[in-house]
C-alpha cells in the first residue's frame, strides 16, 4: 500500500514488495531493464516481481513473521531521486 504524501510503501504482504520496487524504480526514472541490470537479475523476473506474480519465498515468510509480531514493514524513498551511483 502506498502513501503518496511521504513516498513510502507499507508491506502488508510479500506482493506489496513488488509494488514498492516499481514505485522506487519509476521515481528514479529507471526502466525495468536498467534496474534488472543493476540488480543482476533478468528483466522478465523483475517484471514478475513488480506485478506480484512471483514472490521470493524467504521474503514472504519474513514479512508474515514480522506482521505476526505486530511489526510494520515500510519502504521509503529518500530525498535524492537521482539515479543510483
């Protein structure tokens, strides 16, 4: 779930992670190809992550465990919206 006022995404599920990736990538004006290259993964895998059609099992388990403990997991874009260095 995205909070546009503070440019953050709260991860209620592992699928939300993909939306956060896409949001950060778009805010940095990167293509999926650009980010996939930076991350060392295939572009089609990144596309599936962003769409929420594939979720790394470890991430799913960690998010679920954190939520059970009452934690909130949030991804926030920093002030510098330039491309990664």
